[in-house]
C-alpha cells in the first residue's frame, strides 16, 4: 500500500474505500448490506466512529469518517474483521443464496476468510473543498454505476438525507 494512503492522524477525517475481494458483487442482497450497516451503527455507538458521508455499492463501500474516541485505524480493522466473518456466516447459512458455494469458495479457504481486499485507500480530508469533492464522488457513484438516475434515489447512501429527501439509514456527523 502506498504511504500516501495511510491514516497518519488517528483523529483526522478520512475518505476511505473498502472493496470486496475480486470485486465480487456481494451487496446485491439486502441481508448482507444490513450486516454492514448494523456494524457501522455499532462502531458509532461504542467506538466513537463519526460518519459524514457514505455509500454501499454492490462490491465496495465509500465512507468519509473520523472518530472522537479510539484510533480510526483500529475501528476500521475491527469493522472489516467483524463484517468479514459475519457476512461469510450469513452466506453459509442462507439457503436461498444461489451463489453460496461459489461465494464461499471465492471468499474463504478452509477456516480463513478473505472477504475484504487489504487496505482501505485512506485519503485525509484537509478542507471543505476536498470534502465536497469526495462527498460528490460518493453520492454520484450509484449514478455512474447505472443503478439510479438521480443520486438522491439510492437508498444505501447518505445522499437522500443530505439532500433532505428522507431520513438516512445511518446517523451523520456534520462536517464544519
């Protein structure tokens, strides 16, 4: 991982991307997205995670996050570790998952889970202009992917709340 994509300031605000190994489209199923969202909520309540903007795509997530409590790197590590094992277990237990054997073969080997790619491509938010660029990137991701015509229509994003269309699925911290 390049040195420019590390978290140097553990109390800073960062744009990060977490990608499923081999870009597998796992988050096309609501139950797997819910595991992600519940884990993020847990990190907010118990670990001091602050979420400024977010989107869950079919095979990756983008977040603008910070912390008011623990080291941000530790929170991300714990989030990725927990969601890896929890999603693999959900895939294994989902009798209706038509891709179950293939997903388990691809994302886990024996007792080892390889759900997320290594790293998370952290970029520190250094000001309002950079924040706005990254937030626009996050919110337009579903449009660029052809999932929706208008960014505020995508449910698994902070965009609807920020635009005042609906209450979001995660609590947001305001960037000042």
